[in-house]
C-alpha cells in the first residue's frame, strides 16, 4: 500500500514568502503615503486659489479659478470648441507629439550611439551638434512653418528638434559611460560588434536613454503646442492662442490643464516602460 504524505514547506520557503509579503505591505504603505501627500498639496493649492478668487483677493479676470477652469473644460467637451470638438483638437496635438517623440527619440538614440562608439565621428560632428544645440529651438518654429506649411509636418519638426538633443546627449553619455573592462572582456570572448552592441553597450546605456524619455515627451509636447500657437488651424495650442487673443484667461488655463494631464499620464507610461526594461534597477516611486 502506497502511503501519501503531505509535503510541508521548508522554513526557508516560509521565510521568503513572509519577506515578500512584508516588502509588499511596505511598498503599498509608502505608495499610499506619497499619494496622500500629493493629494494634500493639490487640495491646499487649489483650495487657496479658489478662496482667493472668490474673495476677490486676486483678480478673477487675470487668474480665473479652478472651478471656472473645470467648467470651461466641461463646456468644451460637451459643446465643442470654436475649432471643433475637443477630442479632435486633443488628437491633433497628441498625434503631433507622439510622432515628434518617436522620431526624435529614435534619431537621438541612433546618433548618440554612433558618436558614442566612434571617436572620430564624435570629434568631427561634435562641434556642429553643440552649435545647433545652442540655437533656441523656438526660433526655428516660424522657419518650419514656412518650409512645411501650417499642417502637421511643421509641428512634428518643431517637437522633433526639441526631443532629439535631449535623447542624443543622454544616449551619447550612456554609451561613453559603459564599463571598458566589460567591453574588453566581451571582445576577448569573441563578441562581434553586433553582439557587443546588443548584449553590452545598449543594455548598459538603457538607463540613460530611458531617463531622457521622461523629459523628452514634455519637450515634444511643447514643440507641438508652440508650433500650433504660432500658426495652425487645429490643436490645443491653437485653442490657447485663440483664448489669449480674446483675453480669455480661463480658456488659456483650461488648455494648460489638459496639456499637463497629458504629460503626467505620458510620464507614468514611461515609468512603466522603465520598470519593464530595467527590472534590475530599484526605482523609488
């Protein structure tokens, strides 16, 4: 007769499980604390703003109020804007931003890697890149509008030049910061250039590259909105320009709030991407 015995977990397994549960509880507690503090600051700031506006301690014409801003956004969402439905204006700006973000990011990574691994290329092109980087990119927006017109292309170009340099310099520095001993050991083991790039250089520089994406999306959004502000027929920047021309402070703030929320959600997405590709790195939220 076969006897069946219930296998009991070993003390080591029990300890590991208990430590994981404790770490999970600490992480949840820390997240709740941070979220509570963030919400507290938000409530205090918005409450103070609303109170000062209601009491006329600040001029509502110049500073508006949180309630009026939310009401204005709701009116846009329900009744539409002067340029059309709000979601259409949002999608136009969002599409321009995403294209700028992707194209500028990819170009920045490629050029940053190329100049990072090639000393001669870095010496030749380095001064020119620094010269172009010193040019205020906002000055280029009217030129892009003259070149590409009032359509999406000029807005994508405006966001691209802002995004490119942020990602480029981070990718370049990340490649340069790769441990030389690690590279030399990989070469001694017979790694080809492709294998070296895939398994050593790019993973080591990934921290620098992904860190740059947090701010580069915001700059891509700025480039798109500035382009719309100067010359466009659609988009959130166009709505802000119209509100400014009509001395509608509430409309200006409403557009800024929508842009801020968009940038915040995008930063959250980049953080998730960062956790996915750099799982070994401990990131405090």
